[in-house]
């Protein structure tokens, strides 16, 4: 058994004696630099992504603006309806007896 132990110990020492770190310099590349560039298809793919991004941003801006304008129009319509209902209520009050014409002008301009 000692012969087998000596053989294992000798193999272990030889394995550990070898350098375990690779050499610090890389071998020279055999592939030309032109072969590792993205080429025409890479340019086409990136151009497609850029154009699609710009179109999506323009569409999103248009949709947000349209939604904001719809909200503003809704608010104006509601304000006009409230104004009209107040004006109708004001006409009813003017038709009652006992109300004088001491207020010749209203907020919207002269009375007709």
C-alpha cells in the first residue's frame, strides 16, 4: 500500500506544481475586425427600432393631448349648462312681482 500511496502523492505533487493561472496575454485573433461588426443587418435592425420608438412616442403624445382636450371640452360644456340653468333660475326670479329693475346689467352684459 505504500507504493500506491507514493504514486498518488507523486501525481498530486505534479498536478499542484503546474501553474494554475492562465497566461496574462491573449493569443492574437485570427478573425478580421470587419467580420465582427454588426454590418448592414445590424444597422437596419437598430434603425427599425429607432423609427418604431419615434412613431410610438408621437402616437402616445397625440393620444394624451386628445384626452386632455376632451376633458377641457367636457368642463366647458358642464360650465355652460350650469350657467344656463342659473340663467333660467334668474329669469324665473325676475318674473316674480316685487323684484325691481335696480340691476340693469348682469355679468354677461346688458339685458335685452
